C-alpha cells in the first residue's frame, strides 16, 4: 500500500492580492481565500487524510482547519512549516522590491532574512517527520506557504536547490502530491512527485 503527502498552500490574503511580500507577517485570509480553502478541503476530503499539519501562521492555520474538518483529522501546528523570513523584503510589493534590489532571483538570507538553504532544511525536516509518522495506505496534508514549500520539496527529494526557480509559483490553495508506492516498476526513490500546483476552482 502506498502513502501520500499533500503540501497545500494557504488561501488568498490581501497581501497576496497586492503582490506584497508577506514572509512571516501574520495575515488573514480574504473572503476569496476562505472560499479557496473550503474548495480545497472538499477536494482533499476524498483522500480521507489521517494527519493534518500546519504552519502556525494564521493564514495557513485557518486553511488547515477547513481541511481537518472535512477529513475528520485534528490540526497539528508546526512552526517549521512557516514561510521563509524575507527580511528587508517584508511589506514591499514586487515592483518596489525590483526597484530597491534589482531583478531577482533573490536569496533573502542576503537581506536580513532566511536563506533558501535554511528554509529548505527546516521544511524538509517537517516533511520527513510526517512521512515517518504516516501509516501505510494513508494521506497526510501539510499546510504551508509558497516559497517555503518549494525549498522544502527540493530538499526532501534530494534535488539541487538551484532548481527552485524552475518549479514556478504555487497558486493560493494549490497543492503538491508526493507518493510512496513500494514495489511499483517506476519506483526509483522513496517518494515520487505525482502532482504540482493542483487547484480546485471556486465558483
């Protein structure tokens, strides 16, 4: 029997809508963000998740609560799933960041924040612990943030961190699926990337 890890980004916030760097600022979901969270929760309920872990930042915790209610699981807060600390970028719009720091890619560790490498290490540690705790045949949902999830995914899979830009951004309430299916002919690593940025439309 296989196991599944679902990495879900939180719903929309006002700062997302303004293309503003949030980092670890604690922002709320907008009405649209709540609708996105409910839609994702309904879609993911089909997996009958036995574990729901979440960043302790409000936007992720609220998203996780909808997922937990739909699946019947409890939310376990984990600060390792927080967004990257963006340092001097926090509160800036993307346009303001380009004007101040030039066109990216940026590593926030060079600007008073957390490096891509450090972010990847802490998020991957949470993914590893979730994978160890997950029984065969079950699904765990981990609710986190866009940049943190990409760095953590690469570290967890053992891929070069430089590939983080190639993954592309995750939409609000977009999710990643990782599957562990022992004994299958294509099983060349413990976990396989099965889906990236799946989104449930809202009406």
